[in-house]
C-alpha cells in the first residue's frame, strides 16, 4: 500500500518574479545617486528598484532575519545593512557586483544604526540597548578601529555625516566626528583613526542643560557649521558646531519628528503627524505635504529637488519639494500577512490580509495596490483580519469575531456578520462555497459555522473540535467539508445532515492546513508534526506520510492548483515547495518524492500562506516578515 502513495518534488522550474514589502525603519527607502534607482528592505531582503519601472528589481539576500537598518555610501558604491535575531550581523555590499565584501559579527543584539563616513573609509554601527556598543570599522580591511561600550539606553542613531573635527582655524583635521543620540540627548565623538582613541562630548544648550531633548535624527548644514536635530517632542534643535552648543529650538508639530534633512540652509522634516514639513534658513515655515502615515524615512535625490519618503504604513512616496506634489512608488504591509487569496472572478488580482489591520487588493500585472480595506469604526480597537476569501467581493474573518464583506473596487463595507464567532480569538478560518451561496467559518474554540450569504443567517453550528480551527476545505459539490484543527483532528462534515461523518487523527501535533484532491477521496495535510500527510476516506490511518525536510520545516500552509496536479507548501523554514500529484485512470493518485528538490528560500520568517493563480502559472507566498513573493511556475 505504501508503494502506491509516494511524494515527489518534481523538477520543473520555479523562478522569483517580484517582491512586495517594506521594513518601515530609518533609511527605509534611499535614493541611489544615479537618480533612477532606489533601495529598500523587506524582511531579510534588500531590493534595488527602478523609479520608472515597477517590474524591474534587483534582489539581494544574505540576511537570515529581519533587516533593521540600511545605509548607502555617498558614491552609491557601498551599501551596509544590519539585522536582528540570533546573529545580529552587519553586511557591507559592493553594489557594482552585488556581493558581500564584509560581514561584521561583533554586536550581541539587534543592529540599531549604521553610517558611512563621507570618504567611505569607515563605518560606524550601534546596537540596541541590550547591546550598548558603538563600533567603528575599517573598510579597507574589515578590522575594528575603535569601540565604546555602555552607550546610554535608548540610543537610536549614529551618524558620520559631520565629516572631520576642525581645528581652531576651521580646517579639517584627520579626526572623524561621529554623533550618537537618543533618549539621553546628543553625543559627539572625536575619533583618532590611527590610535583608535574616541573622546565623547555631550552637546547641550548651556551648563544647566535647560534644552534637553530625545533626539531621533540629525542633519548638517552645507558648511557643516550647524547641526539640526529632530526630536520626539515635536521640535527641532539647531546646534552651533563651533561652540558645540544648542542655540535654538523651533516647534514643528505636536507629534514626534522622525527624520530630518538639510539643503541650502533649509530643513525638511518627516513628522509623526503624516506630514513632510519644510522650514527656511531662519526657521520660518514654508509648506508641507500630507502623506498616508507617519513619515519614518527621508532621502534626497541627487540634485536635492526631490525626496523619497517611507511611512509607517508601508508606503514609499516620491515628493517634489518645489511643487509639493508626490507620486506613490509602492505600497506594502508592515506586519505579518495572515492570508493571500486570488480573485476567483478576475485572474489579474489577488488580496492579502495582515496583522497591520488592512486588507489590500493587488493588480498582479502592475504590482500595485488598487484598494485598501480597514476595520469598521465600531469594531474593537486594534482588530485585524485573520482569514480571507475573494470572489469579486472580499470576505474576511476578523480577530474580534466579525465577518465583513467589502467591495474590491472601492473598499466600501457591504455588510457585517456581528459575533460570527466569540471575540476571544475571533474568526480563524473561512471558505466560500463554489456556488457562492454559503460561507463556512471556523473559530478559536473549535466551532464550525455555516452561513447563508443572501440572508446572512446562521444555518449550521458544528461543534466537535476542542481547539482552534486552522483550515477549512469544501468538496466540489459543496455538500461536505473538511475542518483541520490544532486538536490533531481532521473532521469530515455532511453539511446537509449537519453531522460529522468521519474523523482522521494525526498522531502528534496540531494541523495547520488541509486540501482535497481532485478525486474527492483523498486529502493532504501539513502541521506541527513537520510532515506532509495523505489521507483516504476509507482508512483511518494515513496512506502516506513523510517529513517535509528531515524535521527541519513545520508546514504552516498549503494550496492545491486548480488543475489538481500540484501542491504548494510553506513553513517555518521560509521555503516554498512544489509537490507533484500524479494519477492514472482507474488508480489512486500518488505523490512522488524525487532526489532533486524544487525549493526556493526567500522569506526570512515563517511562511503563513500560499496560493496558486487561476491559470496555475504563478504562486504567491506570504510570511511573518510582511513580504509578498510572486513566483512563476514553468512546467515542461
């Protein structure tokens, strides 16, 4: 019997097509000096995009965790990136050949900030408060020049943009001027690169330090004679670099200032009130641009007539400072994506739901968001969508127990099922019937409920599971359904008689996903047991089971192609795997495992959802890193 059912990873080809995502961090989006490209990060990936062509991407991946900071050298030849996780390393890239030239491993916790010197000879880095280190690296050989430990808690940035320490005649010396700042104010470090000595000096307003601010970002005037600092209290400071004193504080807004730039003695500030504000040389307010979220990053174009801004809600925007007009370059989720679903009525669009509280509809040809949906005003504060179905209309299950329907064109809320499931855990799984007349939902406590869409009334309440429902699947005629649960059970329900007619139980660990094969007699599951398992209705035990990757990958999601020939899986290893389903007339289907594996590693966190396009030529995977990957599947 076991020889009849074998799993195989076939060897067609799966190719990376596009990535949508953004880490909303400082320097989250950077103008390249060539004026045509920009850089950003998503999860553990660095993307070089084209400002004129959304389809063009250069994809850099060496990190194995979330990238927390990125910086570009003045010439654009070098890129540095730091990450969080168990290996908080810093990578220095040569962008001409897209290769890593240095890997710095000295920090013990998340990399908080990095900065190149203007001559591109040194790199400064700081870790989070748990690390507390300031490190200076020699870019000629990768060695440590100097270091300082026990930085003040809450230090959030480091900058080498000030250039060199000046002598009494205001001439540059060979000592570098490095700044760190955060909750404890602003600190200047005098670095002797030859001896490795670093001398700190606190920048204050006067002896009594009456001007004391939490500094979030700094910039320098063109002459380097003045320093401008953004603060969390809504004002920006001006410091004189001759006296090393703060001489003025100017109010900008009532919310935090997150980033600051300077050009021609004017100042551009990214604010927490969703605006980019411009101030003149005398501190006078000139104008502002209103964006869709708090501005967390600003980067000048080469001629400084434009800025590239990224916001906390995942949008990258190109802003013209002369006309105050802007265009959106890209949009992204900023937290874990819970599910992806293709529109059953339109092959050119799909939707994603995220813990950031939004559902986004995407045009797969343009990689652009066409519609964004958020929670209703009467919903619980902080509610987010946990599951999704898409067939012309968006059907979504939310963490507060509600089921919502939205227009996919306008985002307008069409109707609401209040208290579809208890608010403690909410709606955890959802599937639309093939005839689009019914909706099947699952909840945190193990309840399965059937709803009639026209009247939006509860038809059936099925309760035998004991824990969270993780996945639901309907048979082709919509008369029966499968429910997979964290209680290790797969239940088969007769929806007409409202009875459970069969039960499969996994030996260990909860289930995360279930699909039904085309013959309607077999199903495939993945879960905490780290196996891919095939079941047959006539047998209580699995007809086949195999570890996905030698116990190294726990399957979180799976999907079956529309032609029934392929199954896609994704899990904790961040890999997308494509499994071939083969069948012969008169025989049971079989899944075969070959020596060559068709795997693709891209996500830096566990994969949460996978889906096939309607023509089965593309696969979309989403993850806890907030990234959306589009893959092309080529079959010989």
